[in-house]
C-alpha cells in the first residue's frame, strides 16, 4: 500500500510517502522555499506571494506522487490548502471546498465529534482520505518508528490541538486521550510564552534551554507555574489559554522582572520535575516513546533515563510538527494493513529528504576519492578549518545528522565563539553538539544505561575530566546534545570522524546544522554553495568535490583572523 502523508497545523508543512513498508520520503517544504519556520496560515492571511510558493511546491510534490497513492493520510488539523485545492479531485463529498479555513475546521471538527468514537481515525473510504488527530499523529510517529512491541507513549507540544499532553499506556494506539484520557500536566505553553516575552518568538526553546544552565532557581516562579498548571490542566488548552499565560507572565514581569537565565533555569527544573513525576505516576511499561515539540528537551529526556523510570526511551528525530505527515501515514499503515515499517537500521528514519547531483556550474577546486577525502578533511579540521559537509539525502527533522552539517574541531577553545559569531551569527551562549563514534561514547559520556543516541534528542553529561579536551562542544553545565555515529548508520560520516580520531585521539567532531542566520538547513548543493560563500566557512565538501574559501587552496583558516574578543557578552 502506498500512503502519502501530509500535515501542517499552520507551521512546518511536510509531506511523506510510505510504500513497501518503508518510508520513501519525508520532505520539509521550508527547505525548498528557503523560509525558516514556514507558517502557511500567516501567509494565507497576508495573502502573500509566499503563500503561492508554498501552494505550488506542495502541489508539485503531490502531482509527482499522487498517481501511485492508495491512501492520503492527514492529521486532524491538516491545513485548508489541501481541502481547498490539491485534493479536490480525490475528495468528492463531505467537504465543501469553497468554505474558508475557519468554516472548514468547524466543519471537520463537528463531523468528527458526531462520530461515535472521536478517538478513532476517520477514513473516508471512497475518497482515500484518512484523518487522525494531531496528538495521535505525534504518538504514532514515535511509537511506530521505535523498536518496541509495547511502550508507554507521551506526546506534548506547544499548543496542541486539544490537549497539551497525552499519556498513553501499553500500545493503546487508538485511545488518544481526548475523551477522558489523561492530560494531567502541560509545559508547552509555559515555554512558548516565555519565549514570546524574552525573544519575541515562539520558536526559540533551544535558546531558553541553553540559558537555563546559566541561571538559578527562583521559588516564587515555581509557585506561579504551579498556579497556572492548576488552573489550566485537564482543560482543552489552546490559543485562548495561551493568551492568559502570556498575560500572567506580562503582569508579573512588569512588576518584578525576572532575569532571563533564572526564568529558564526555573522553567527547566519545573518542567523536568513535572514530567518525571507524571511519568512515574502512569508508568506501565519499561519502554517509553516521546513526541511533540517538548520532546526536543534533551534535559528532561535524560533525567527520565537517569532516574531509571524507564529502561529504554525512543525519541525519533522529527518529534515536532514536522513529523506530523509521517505520524499520519504510519498510523494509516498500522491500522489499514496491520503493518509497521522496517526499522532494522536507525537511518531508515533519519535521512529521508532528497539527494542531488552536484551541478556542473559549481566548479570544484579539488576532487578526492572517499578515503583520501577523509584523511584530507580530518587534517584540515584539526588545523582549525571550518567545513561545510554535504552528502546524500537531507535529514528528517530539525537536526543536522551528518548529511547537511557544518563541522569543526571540538578541541579548539576559540571554536565555539568563532562559529557562533562569525559563521552562524547567533548568541554567544548557544552550545554546539558533538558527533561521537558510538563505540567510544561510553569513555566520554555518562550514558545512563542507554548507549544509543543517533538523533540528537538527548543531552548527556561528560565523564569527569573529559570535557576539558573538547571545550567547543561542552556547555557551561558540562553537558552536550550528542549524536552517536556508527558505520551502519552513516558510513561516510563515520569514517571521517574515525580519521579525526586516529589523528587526534578525540573521537568527536563539532556538528552544527548547515545553514546561515535565519535560514533553514541547506537542501540542494546550490543552497550549500551560497551558504558557504556567505558565512565564512573555510572549506565546502559537496560529496567528493572540495571548494576553498575565495577559491584559494592555500587559504588560512578564518578563525586565525577572527577576533572573537571584540564581542561583548
Ligand atoms: Fe504538535
């Protein structure tokens, strides 16, 4: 069965295809259009040119694939774009295509509510359309990409369509919790509105997490979080309650400002305790799958393992709404065919974008065979060169996992500031992730009984005395969001790290996503080339083609020229 998944609440539109029990692709529209944090609802209201671009791109992908599709799987809040347009030819009733978005949502919701069991999926058989709830899609994505036969599953995100948090027990995949399920806690709104106040952006939880390590716990704030929690838990939380949280924060901060580090230190502590305590309360399995945007909080994820609440945890790479299309499609496969995808290698859920050949017009300075390339690059990295590393299919989810990555020497004490200021042009406090050879990881990190971390969804502590050797990939609290790399998962990336290990005795490379300020991760070789030229990257590697800054093979590493002391913290 060929299943096309689509989803977008309003941001992170993606499309996914499953056939022959494998995920064939997972495309993130923002990568093609080069618009970071793409929000189509916003574009729709603004009636902007960008909206048309989004529409055209989605339509192009659908048209290329639709003829082979048996079922189109959508999460409940999937967007109007589709009903109004693209799927019109295959949806012949139930939906009035002319209605506006608000009407459409109303219509779908009332239709769903009239079903006997809103928890279940809705399948319009004749139209080949398969709907599921937003959180059920999150839950399905994490559980159905896990190696577990049974598991507890938690989905929690920023707003949620109905509930903020849903707790699932023992593989009851079709009990979404919307009618009488458990939603005893939420943290998403607390983060979203903190981010709005401090960064004027919903999409900066990473900044808050980074800053949390610099602050102290403020017990007055904990009281406030508790009060908000008490007031809104078990309610149908959404934008309306979000506004209340925003007002509460605003009121508090206008009288007694809380410094940003303490705010996030407290919120991180509060969130961790809340999640951990609720998991203890409802635990019914040794396994746990996490999903929803909050599942990117690696501190919480690691604390769950550290306190041994679960033996095994699975947190796949696209836990944010980018994974919605996959969740819907995986759920359809499970329900309609009784099947799960083959996940004998973690890379089956990691590299799901497109691969491209390098266009002729980008003329390389040097071409090297694989083995020569790794030796050459390992040496250059050890000398302070910053590398744009591009290969194969693009990653699924927000993290660069060795196919669209900027790489550098983690040992260099100036490297963190250099990349933050001169390459990524972002805040000084943002940490960088280490990619580590999996077989060496236990010598460097406290793994809390789980040696597998291929997706950068865990934040681990370094073992005593280790972090001083890799200052560029160590956060202020001696932690790092690691990626364990094996030859099986990513052979070329593995061999490169291994060469660096041979040369330096350090089995780690600094790995940050290949993009400039306010840009999505590069998708095509041309995107990579432009990003390389604009952002002080010393060497670009497109598959086996090597390019030097200013086209000069003898160029010195830019870190030697860059004076990071000029930046005031
Ligand atoms: Fe979500």
